[in-house]
C-alpha cells in the first residue's frame, strides 16, 4: 500500500470522532511515534487555512511532530529549534483549543527544552483529546 493510501485509510478510520478526521489522525500517528506521518496528515488540514488566525495552532502541532522527527534521527539542535517554534505558535491557543489541553502541551515542550534527552518508546510523549 502506498503511503498516501495508508494516510487516507487512517483518516477514514478517524472519521466520526467529533473533530476533523485529519486532526484526529494526527493524534493517532503522534501516539504511535509516527511523527512524520502526524506532521504529514495535519499539513493537509493546515495548508488551506495557514494564513487565517487558527493556522498558527495547526502549524504549532505540525512543528511539534517535526521536532520529534528530528529527535528520532538524533538531531537535538533542529529538534529544539522546532520545539521553540511550536511553543510560540501554540501559546496563543492556551488553555484549551479544539479539545486539546494546549497548556499541558506547552508544559511538555518546556520540559523537553529544559531536559534534553534521547527519544525512546519509554519517554515518547503522548497527546490526548479532551472529552467533548
């Protein structure tokens, strides 16, 4: 199965969750440590709205996933740079936006910036949507 077909299938599986299926798929991929795929699927939602006020929120989540792509490749410098950009884009959406506890995500970013470490399954971050 081609990558685009896999992403389309994931999006289909995430329909009916009370949020955009691309947004829901982002969390599925992120929590499976498929950070590149998380970035990729959310970019499809972000591109048409990137210049609107809500674009920064999605951009921040894309940057967050990108930061962990860099950590998977053992590139702490680019990861830290993206974590800072993600934080900058997410802070205006605190405390909660689109069922995401953005404040908790910002605290998680702060923790990764304050205590740089290698990424492994035991310490990989997880994100969850709040109940509607």
